[in-house]
C-alpha cells in the first residue's frame, strides 16, 4: 500500500513541476486582460503622456493647461498642477521631492513640488519641448524639442509649436524655400542648479525619449527611422568642461552641434550613436526600454513593434500592433509589453517576453478611440489609458459629411486595464 502511494505521488510530480513552469510566449495568460473600470475625471483640452509614481500611488496626466493627479487606489483626483500653457510630459526625480513638466508653448520646463503640487521654478528650453528623459546617474534632464531650428542660424526662433491634439503634435513643417537640412534640439538641464547647461543640435525631427537607468538616453529621430543613443555621462563631462573654460555669467548655454551628417564632431562620435530601425519601420512614434536585457521596443506608424538590441542596434524581431500608437509600456516584473493603439476603434496590444528574445502577441484588447498613451503600474500590474467621448452638435446646420465632432464636456476618463 505504501509503495502504491509512493508511486502515485511520483506520478503526480511531473504534473506539479510542469504547472510551476512560467507560461511560454505563445500561451495566453491564465486570466485575460479586461477594462476593469473607468474613472471619469473631467477636464478639457488635448492630452499627452502619462507618468505613474508607484511610491505615492499617483498617476500624473498631462492634460491641456494642467497636469491632473489621480489617486489610483480610489480613482479620484488628488489634485492639479496649474499655471501651464500646455503640458506634454512629466518626469519624476528619484528623491521623491520634485517633478518636471514640459510646457510646449512656453518653451520651458516647469518644476513642481510633489507634496504641494505647486510650481516652484521654470527653466527655459529650446522651442516646443515635449518628451523628457531623466538620467539619475548624472542628474541631467533631457528635454526633447520638436520644432525645427531656424535653418539660417543656430539661434532658437521665437515660434509657437503646433498644438498637441488628440492625435499628438508633430514637428512643424519646413518653410518653402528653406534648406532640406532639418535641425532640432535637445535642452540639457542640470537638476541640482535648475539651469540649462547645454543644447545639443541634432539632424532630423526628434520624437519620444527615455533613459534606460544605466546612463544611456534613447531618442527617436522619426523622419530618419533611427534611434539616437546618447551617453549621458560623456555629455555631462563635455558640457562641464566647456562651462569651466567659459564665462560663468554667460546667458547662453553651451552648444554641441551634432547636426552635420558629414564630418561628425569628435564629441558626437564619443557621445552619440544612431541605431537604424531598417525599412520595416516607418516613422517611429514611441519606445520603451528593458534596461536589464538592453532591449528597445519601438512602435512604428506602419503598425509594427520592432525589438532592437540596444547595444549592437541589431533587430531582434518585428511584431504586429494596432494603428495610432503614442506610448509603449514595459512591465519588467511580469515580462509584458503594452502598445496603446489609439487609431480606429482603439486597442491595447499585449506582448509577452519569454526569457530575453522570445516574443509573441498574446492579446489585442478593445479599448476606446484615441486611447493612445498609457502608464504601467509595476506594483499591481495594472495599465492606465486615457481618452474621452466625442459627440456631434446636431443643432448646427449641415448634412451628411459636414457634421463636426467635438469632445463631450466632462467626459475625459482613465481606463483601468487588468485581470
């Protein structure tokens, strides 16, 4: 009887061991993702990026002339950061004290106290800052400016950026008769002094940017199908050397001109490497980073998610996603990549990462139209997207094809995705 019981237990062991193995990349999760709840938080105007602060359980949403702060435990507004022209992105410093907001029309970054949610300082940048990438190792904040610089000079023009509507802002088109050489800039801000210490001139139109947590900053150059990899430490060293040699009281920041494709400067060769996305990617829109394994996840306008080796620049795989993606999220603890596809009816593409270089789409979850940016809560595994409802004013005259849509007042909302 004892031997029979032992045999039964041994027979069950392979089943138990198999059940404890992690699911493979081609398998659906045990529980599919659903829209768990919707939080109506109101507000008006276009929206842009979202940032999650897991330490305080707060979600920061760039929404028009304000940043809305949502308590993700209650789904209620915890406060607002006001006094902005139009918010685009929010970066949070590691200390937990301050946050930074790119204010596009104001050509500046606003510094706010994370406890009081009050703006305590502003820092001038180049034209139309949008994405922000904070490198904790150097204490530098990289503000990616989206409006091209004046082709006739290296001075920053006093122009207003195109408003970021529900389909996001793009860099302004070059003027007729202007040179085909397009330059945009990155403002480098020292957080300790709250001062712009440098300006990097780059070839092409810049887009989203993110730091990998290991001293590297990755910036999309969407009209060249490239990702520019910047060495933050090397840039900090170059700018500090220039600052020590220059006049301390000078008003203009130092410039690193890397915009010339022929004859790249020595500083560019030491600090920047362009990574090609190849012909399979058309107009990269956004990215996320797996810093541990050095992998980049890049969403392209032709509904492709390209995975790159961040070191070598080699393509690992290309996966299908939906249209209109403006944000990619990565959950390292669960090995999941999320693509917020705001085009058509709206979907969330979920990709599982198995080991390092095995990837598969495991779900396409219907969401809402224009739900194109997101943030991941790495503590709970939840994903947050934002959108609103659009209505038609039937009181206005017009026939089929002439009716105009507009956002429904007070309908701005957060979609909570989870199991």
